[in-house]
């Protein structure tokens, strides 16, 4: 059992780490320890009892696990609310604790307000094998009057006392997602958030904090991610007293929740861990957790797909798709996906969203014959949908103009000519659910790309049953309900989460979708950097990556393939414009990928040289048993006569002997890791090398 109750409180132990909390002498639930696992339970320090310091008191100075807004406390609290009588002071004190063994060991701490019948439950799950702690909170109102919650976060994570911490985080924008940023944490708040009703391309609810000296493979860091696909907020706070904490949870921007008598509000989960093996060690643990505990299809190997979007855009019909499918099948593609343009009157992006049945002009016999042909060619069939959206020019909007998110007195702002359906409403959820359920029941579909191509504006919910600002959270609950129900009813379907590329990539959506469409930018040199950022959190088995025609023509097909082979390989180029030689080369790379994909999709990732930092970049995937691996290296542009540095492999068994494709003879794992190997690559050249234990 990894959770222990002791005289000083509780300790959660994972394979190599520990997290301790307890009550201090003022009765506050305080953080005690987070770091490497110590030999004995008595080694963990007791809860700190900070002394009074003029203008501040113990409430401000204690590293509380879940501070409420009360007392002389100016740090950012986890809970802020207004009681029915107008009191805005929430005084939470310890009530009881319990340890639950199954299915995942969990510590539950019950807190109560000292004057009002308000209960808060804090949940701590120990994901032992992954060295991760999962936290969330729920608040229940036992009063006979409602309470208005203005902020509720999932967790506050405390760093060991000290200064000079550095925050790593991801930011970007559409077609340019997942840039890795690093900056020192100085006194004050660093805020990252989404106000877009979805996770967003602009930042991701993930953090890593180190002392400024961690590298890919060495050094201590503390990291975490929120499992939520709506508005979120991350606040890294460093106080003038040398304490640093990172809070993650629902965004309090424009948020309010009326908690009626007897009701409970539960926050999304937040995962966090400590790594002594640098950024690479942190990523590998998150990857294993995602693959083994979150993804609906777990460690299933994903198929090579073809997607027609960049080739035919909206111009899809039965003959054009069959022509592409025949060429795709010849190349070894296993899954043929029809993107946008297939449904009722969808000729461009100005109409039809909401009407999810096949267009009778493009598919006069329905989708059936195309699917049969695709299956006869030996491939499975997939489809694109964008269920949360509606174009004003659609049957759905004409029937239900009031179903969108809007303020009745304001002209709604269009994004890509579309409006957002109010998924917070149950009637909207039921309608969409019914339509998609029929689509899946009537067709042999094994893959769905679920897209979302605009962000919110005029966030109104006319006639909302509660506070209309509950929209931000109830929308996501509605999305999860529709998607989750479809997933249960059609368990064989593999779902991909897309939002104009990587706008909805988070640990919450990965409980529904096995894959993420990382970016609409498929130009391979840009993609290298985007994929590196994405890999901080998500495993390669979730990283769909297509080979397309985007970018300069001089980029070799091999380079394009190698970039996409670092994730789940797909092809999105215009095959009718690819000559026979190009298709034959593509077929060879697809066959090669099939030999190596178990390593890519299920192996341990080692980022050897960063493409965001160097024109010569490399990464490696190793089988869990270290018996084989694969090395990818890429050179973009370097001045003539640049001497390339050796590439040191990682993750090999130092005493075993390995061969690396293209190099004479076997060497010890230690030799490949210490003296490395020299690659000869010209500009825009790349290589893929199989590593084998002999
Ligand atoms: C979004 C997606 C693309 C494609 C188009 C279709 O932009 O990210 O991959 O599906 O929509 O309209």
C-alpha cells in the first residue's frame, strides 16, 4: 500500500518519489514534502509551523494544500466563494481522513467550514508505477441556501522551500503550437490560461519547474498537467518569503457556479510528479501513464492512415475518394479517412455544419459503396466531424436558432462562418448524440476525427437554469457526456481530437480520444519543433502526423516521412499528383514504419538534440526491455563545412552489445551512449536507424 498514515499526517509513496502532508499546530492542512522517496516514514518532515511576520500571519505563510480565501491570507487561494448571507470568508478545517485501496490507492481528506455546512473533499491518488500523484477536489453544500463558487482549483503544488526556480511551459498559436519556453520564477504571479472554452493552441495546462539546471536526462524537476478540455488556469506564485507553488484548475475568469443545497461540484484531476531524471524522465512517466491508464485503446498499435483534406479539401465525392483510396491501398495505407466536405450541402466552409448525413449529390448511394470499396481494398474507413458547431446556413440552425452560445441582444461574431452549439444544454447534447449514434450505427466506421474550428465569443446562455457563467464548465461536461456515450456505444471506434490542429490536446480528452491532430502545419521542419513541444506531455502513439505536400518542394520525401514516422504515420499529400516513383518510395517508407512502429508508439522517448534549439536534431525510441530501438536524426539548414557533433544514444543497457544500422560491428551500450556516433547529413537530410541488441 503506497499511502501511509503516521503521527505527522500522511505520506504517499510511489516507486521512487514521495509526497507528504499533515496538520500543523494551527490546524492547517499543510504540505510537508515532495521529492525522492526516503528510507523511512519517520524521515519525512512534520508540517511546517511558520512564525508570525508583521503584516502577515500563519495563514499567509503556511504552504496549505488547499487554501480557502480567509484570514490574513494574500496568496492565491484554491477556493473562493460567497455564502447566501454575503459572507466571503471560507474557513476550512480538517474533519477526517480515509485511505481507499481500490482501484488505485487514494487518500481522501474531509474538510469542513467552521461556521457553515460546507464540506470539501480532497482526493490524492498514488499512481505508484508512474511516480505520479493525481489530485482533485469536490465541494458539497449541505445548507438550505445556495453558495456561489467564484473559484475552485484542482490542486496547489508546493515546491521545496528555496529560490531561483525556473518554469518551463508551452505556448503557441494556430499552425504554430507547442513552443517550449523557459523563464525564471521571480516574486509575483506567472499566469497561463485559456479563456477560449477549449484547451487552446496558445498555451497548455502543463508545467515543469526546476532549479534552472535540469537537462533532458539529469536534474530534479517537479511537473504536472491538468486533465481538462475547457477554460483552465495555471498560476505559478513565488512569495517574498521564498516559497513557490503552482496551482492548476478551472479558470475563474468570468466563472461562477451556483451550488444549490445538496449539490456537489467536482474539479478535474491534476497529475503531478517529481523527476530526478530531467525533462526526459518526466515525459517518459507521463507517456506511460497516458498509454496505460488514460487512453481508451491503451497500448493498441495505430494504423497508417490516409486523409484526403489537403488533397481535395471540400471537393469530395465517391469517384474522387475511390481514386485516392486505390492509390493509398497500393502504398500500404491501412485506414482511409474522408475529411470535411462529405455531409449534406457542404461545398465550402460557409454552410452545412450541423447536418451530419451524407450529401446526396456527392454520394448519391450514401457512404456505403465507398466504405465497401475501401474495405475491399483492405483498409478500414474513417470520417471527419465537427459536432459542436453550426453554420447559420444549415437545417439545424434553421430549426433551432436558439441552440447556440449567444447573447440575444448582440450580433454573434462568426469564426470560420460558424457558431458554437451550447453543449451545456442537455437537449443539444441529446440531439447531437442521436445524430452521431445513427451515423456510427449505419456505417462501418472505425475512426472519427472530431474537430472544433473556432473559439468562443459572446458567451451567453439564455434561460440558463443556474448561473449562466457555469457555461464554461457545463459545456465541457456536455462534450464529455456526448463523446463518452458514443465511445461506450461504439467501443471499436478510434477517435482523434482535433481543434484546427492542436487546439484540444490535454489529458482530459485523452480519456476519450486515442489520438491528437497536433497541428494544421504539416510542413516538416516546423513540424519537428511542434512535435518536440507536444512530446513533453503526450506519447508518440497519440501524435498523428501526416506526410503532405506543404512547404518547399526541395524537402525530400524521405525527410517528410522521417518526421511523420516519429509519431503515428499518416499520409495527406495529393496522391493523384504523386508519380509512380514517388508512390513507390512512399510505399517503402510505410513498410519501414510498420517494422519500427511498435518502438515509436510504445517505446521510451529520448530527446537527444532539440529541433527548437539546433538545426541538427535527433530523437530515439527504445523498447521497454532495451532489446531494440530506433534513432531519427534531422538536419535542416547549417552553414557549409559545419562540423556535426557526435550523437550520443540513451537508454541502452550499458553492458549489453548493440548494433546500429549503417555502422560496422557491435559496441557496448555504454560506448554508444558515451562516445556516440557520427552521422553524415547534408542540409534537409535525415536518417532513421534501427538499434538492436546482439
Ligand atoms: C481543421 C482541421 C483540418 C481539416 C479542416 C477541415 O482545420 O484541423 O485538418 O480537418 O478543419 O475543415
